[in-house]
């Protein structure tokens, strides 16, 4: 094992984060690849989606090579430890050194993380003004849009149905594969009761207690509440002060133009940010541990694919062309997969819905932010299904049909308030186990499933984002909020016009037949 250079107060490590030749070589190669990607994009002018995919592939390959050089190590005694962790648990009084720690990989991860954090911080910085202005603009507009309210309700219903369906499917797939078979788990450990909140608390925490605090926090719904209140105040005040309130509406529009211009500039950096994100995710995880719990992660990703298939089937049911829809939806999917953050993906999700799928802005401005906070297909449905099927197949619980429905209900309720909280897997695990009365199994179960949570979270976030786009699209279809017929499997007016024409033709034929008689 190599020890931290900071133990010897090495400024090359502490300040520059380059204290070994391996660090320097790997960092130069990484940023050299990034420069080559930039040159390639400049010369070829390929579509944005392909730029992102190329960045993802390069980052994935580079990360795997780094893992392979070190022999895909993992600490069997502490599976969550990786090559960049100098200590097994740095929070204890006398931390134990991590035997698989590699100083040069740690320093590489710091430099790789540079572009990732710049991009994510810039996106998160713009997320709050985007959400606030979207809500305020939509609510402040004159008139009452009944269709928009219906669309929001339909979006929430579809999101919750997605959670219930994905939980059910995941549970039975996990049961069929017996993903918990062979794992030794004892009912010990501490249950974090604070991670699981009752429904009333979830609701009252959505209302901000501090105006400024709502804008500097990580939750999206409090920002939506403030935006809605201000927009409603503008609409009500317009009755007495129409000219003044119109100036405020115009101000909203001007600020929206400025914020979106900033956002488009940041989004252009996405291919390089994705390369950094994927590389960091691979080198900062104990990939070697896949050999032991590979079946759990494999089944989890299988269930994520099934969830995407479910999204596609529902689109077809409601008359949306899935091929054309996926052509646009793949963009936020890749962004969610790379950033592992629904909030960081929100501006791109809203841009895709409004400018590509052509959903009315009044619906996008409210439904899209809601989809990052409730009804997360994967972080609630799939994650919970994996946990419950893992416990059952490990022989830890005498599972009945009543327990299944209890777990389903707990999962749906938990999906109303898990977003914006760090460690989604721990929150869902605590909530489901607590609902089943198995809080003592929290730590031992999460120590297994959570070891590779970063890798699972990539796929989870991508599916979550896609579920939000799917729900909003269907809601727009049902409330006639689609501004274009491009994505429709059939043109409603043409179809019904043909039906009416056939009915009219038959009536005419019957009338002529009666006249001839």
C-alpha cells in the first residue's frame, strides 16, 4: 500500500496533486484525449448526441484501463473502499489504512474530477433560476389554463404508476434470479429512522420557511412554491395595476432569455464533462467487487432496461411514436446517466421537452421539475424491488402477499420525497425496511447493495429522467399540449375525419337503398 503524501506534508500532493510520475503521465494522457476530442468535434461538426456518446465511450475505456492496470482491486473486508480511499473509514478515531489505496490513482481522480465538478456546479447554479422563472412565467400569464392543471395531475399519476409497476416487475425478476442467495446477513446494525419520513412531514417540508434559504438549498419544490406564489401575486395584482404587472411579466421574459443563453453555453461543454464523469465513476469504485455481487448489479440493470421498455410501451399505448420520441429523449437519458443527478439534468430535460418534443411551455415549466422530486421510476421502484427481493431470496423474511402490498405502498409513498437527498439508495433502503419492520437489517443489507451504488446510480438516474420525459409527453398528448403532430403515431384529425367519412358514406348508401325500395 502507498500512503498519503500529505502525511509527510508533500506540497506536490497537497497543492498540485501530482507527486508521482504515474500521476503526471495519466493526467497528461487524459487531458490529451480531451483535446483530441475537441479537435475532432471542431473538424467534423457531428451532431451533439454523438459528441456526448463519443465522450462517454472514451471516458469508459480510460477508466477501465486504469482499473486493469491495478488488477481491478477490491477490499473484501470493506467492499465499499476503492483505490482512491486512503482510509477504510476516516470518520472513526483510529482509522484503518486501506490496503488497495493507490496514491497516483487518487491524484488522477482529483484532476479528472475538475471538469466534472465545473460542469455540474454550473448546471446546478442555473437550475434554480430556470425552475423559478419557468414557474413564475407560467403562473403569471393572464387567463386560467385548465388543461395545464389537468396535465400536471396526469403527470404525477403516471409517475406514481411507473414506480408501482417498476417495483412489481423488479421484485419478481429479483425473486426469479434469487439475487440474495448465498449472502450471509445477520440482523444487526443501526436503523437510521431519520432517513424515512412520514408523509405529512414530506408535505410540510415542501413549503419553505426561509425565502433565501429555498434558493440556496438542494430541493426543487420549495423553489417551485415561491415561483408559483410570485406568479400568482402578479396575476392577481394585474387587475389593479395592469401596466406595472405587464412590466414584471416582460422582465421575466428578458431574464429567461438571458438564463437560457447561459445554459446553452454550459451545455456545449457536455461531451468533455461526460468523459470526466464516466472516468471518475469507474476509477473511484471497487469494480473488482463486481465478481462477488455481480448478479445483484446485473439484475438491477436488467430491471432498469425493463423499466425503459415499460416507458416505451406506454408511449405507444397513448399514440406516441417511440422511435421519434427516443431520438430526442436519449439526450436527457445520457445526461442523467453521466451526472447521476436529476436536478443537474433538469435544464436539459426542459429544453428537450419544449424545443424537441414540442410540449407547451406552461406544462413543461411545472411537470418537468416535479418529475425530479416525486415518482422516480428507478430510485424508488427498481431500488425498492431489488431490496425486497434480495431479503426474501436470502431467506431472511417469511414473505407473504400482504407484505408485498405493504412494501409496494411504502415504496410509492417514499417516492414522493426522496429526491434532492444525498444517498438515495440509503433513504429508500431505510424506508422500505422500516415499513416492513426490519430496521435491524438496514446496515448489513446496505453494506452489500450500497458498495457499488455509484455504478447503479448512473443507470438509475438515466431511467428517472426518462420517466419524467415520458410522463410529461403522455400528459401533453392527453391534454392537447403538444404543439406538433410529429411524434404522433397517427394524426387524430385525419383519422377521425376518415371515420366520419366512412360513417357518412354508409348512411348515404342506406338512404339510397331505402329510396330505391
